[in-house]
């Protein structure tokens, strides 16, 4: 459902939410090494996320990327929308061109409620809330 680019973006943003601050900015290379994603790929992702104000960046010798309180109040769906768009959430799970409640595919009535529940959680819960779960050891963003 999500591209690797969106998956990397979510992991990286959550890592920034857990580990960065205005006083502790992180380079994209540092984050890429820790969460085990290709550094050049993550650098491009960070440029996109920074341009869309999902993460903050500062240039220069003490520069890097971080999340402020405003950015932590955004949701995971904001990240996905920035990277992939939201078309994958409205398309048919098995790829039919015109699947809907009125014209359902064979698994529509199973897939649609799951999709709707996922969308609701990714919209209602903030990046900060997901980061809190990680800080408390309830979830993980890398497995080192």
C-alpha cells in the first residue's frame, strides 16, 4: 500500500520526533544510518518533508533536521500525502478500476473497513503520540 519512500519517511520522521530538538538537530545521514535506509534517498525525502513544513531544517555547521511541537502535532497521513499522495487509500485493494460500495470487488467489504480504520488512526493520532509510544517501548522504528 505504501511506497518504500513513504515507509522511510515515516520511520525517519518518528525517529526525529523521538531523538531531535531545536538543540539537537540531526543530519539525514545520521538518521539514515540509524534506521538503516539509503542515505542519499533519505536526504531527498528530508528535502521534500522540509519544503512541506513537516520537519524543520537549519543550514550551516550546527544545522540539521528536527521536529518542533507544531510539527509533532501533525499526523502520519500528512507524511504519506506529502510523499505518495492519498490515491492508494481510495483504490481497489485487488486493482479493479471501479470498485466502490455500490460496485464492490470480491473482497471490498473486508478491505474497506480495514482501510477506513487505518485512515482514521493515521489522521487522529499525531506524530508526537506515535513517538511517545516509541519512547515508552510500546513500539519500535528500527530493530537494532
